[in-house]
C-alpha cells in the first residue's frame, strides 16, 4: 500500500468528512451552514494542523490546556479559532482566557466565576458552552441536568463570560445508534430550558457528535461536531505516550 503524504491524506479525509456532514444535513432537512466542523487535533503536531488549515479548516479543538497552548504558540501565524473541548480545572482558568475562541467544557459555578474574574481583569469576552453530563457517571465531567439551570442563571449575570449553548460527550458505544438517545436528550433538555425562559442566545449551539457518530448527532440537531480520528487518523492509545 502506498501512503499519501500527510497533507494529501488530511485534505482527502476532510473532504470525505465534509461530504458526509453535507449528506446528514440534507437528510435532516437542515441548512448546510447549520453545522460547524471542529477538527480535534489533540496528540497531532502542528504540521497536521497546517495541512488541515491549508485545506480550508479554521476551527480546531484541543482537550488539554498545556498541549493546546504550545500548539497555539507554534501556529500563531494562522487565523485559527481554537476550541477547548477537554476538562478545564478552575486553577487553569487564567491560562484559558484569551487563547481559546470557545471553551466547550464549562461545568461548574466555580469555573464560571473564575473565568469571569479573569476575563474582567483583562476586559476580554469568553465564549463558552456548558458541558452536560447525561449519563450521571461520577467519573465523567460535565454539569448534571439538576444543576444546569443554576449554572446558566449564574452565567447570565456575567458581563464577560457568554454561554452560547450546550456540549455533550456521551458514553462510548460501538454502535452509533446507541448514542442517539443521548443526543436526543440533549436537544430535549435545550428545548425545556428555552421553555423555562433561558435566553435563546445561551442555547444556540449543540456541540455533539464525534468521528464514529457525527451523522447521528446531526440528525438529532447538532450544530457543532468535533471530529479528530476521521480527519487526522488514529491516535496512540491513552498511556502510550508520556
Ligand atoms: C477526542 C475528542 C473528540 C474527537 O474524537 P474522535 O473520535 O477522534 O473524533 C471530540 N470531543 C472530545 C471532547 C474529545 O476529547
């Protein structure tokens, strides 16, 4: 088998993913620009990001602050919208305000307050999504539905932190159809919050769907899909690198 050069492989993968997004959007009777693709570049080096950028990709996602900051520095010449999709500890809020166009992992009142204080001290705004934990797994990050309203109410009082929607990382299933009920529940939760008076601006985005289930997520209303493997290739297993 001949291997494509990095740039050609990533550009071909991106084209294939965009095509599949387009089909899922059409199938669901939605408008093509309803769904934004965030290319999750975690564990991949700056060359991979440059290749995707050259192929027209502008939104990139990272799950670790430290790794992300290094890459953001190495790629400062490119106009990239960086999304933080991994857990953010409150004590790292300072580092995350500024480099990231969107923090998709807001999950506690404490973090809202840290981000607000940090953003206020520099008079910059921070866009966020609230990560929701629908599985109720204690080991998982995210705000459970019972604390969501309180979190959104606190965020609504912020001057610098803006919540733009909800984010979901469901449990992993081999069959993407098994994730569908979770996607559906996130959308239903969004609709219920809207009915209870949460502003539409805070509920605009539904970030859900990854490489193996993004089409199902789009059918269920995703406005942002976060895709890594299908664009950049498979990552080394967790723990394989230092
Ligand atoms: C790694 C990651 C993704 C992308 O996963 P793939 O299966 O490689 O597409 C999406 N969202 C989050 C939060 C991630 O950590």
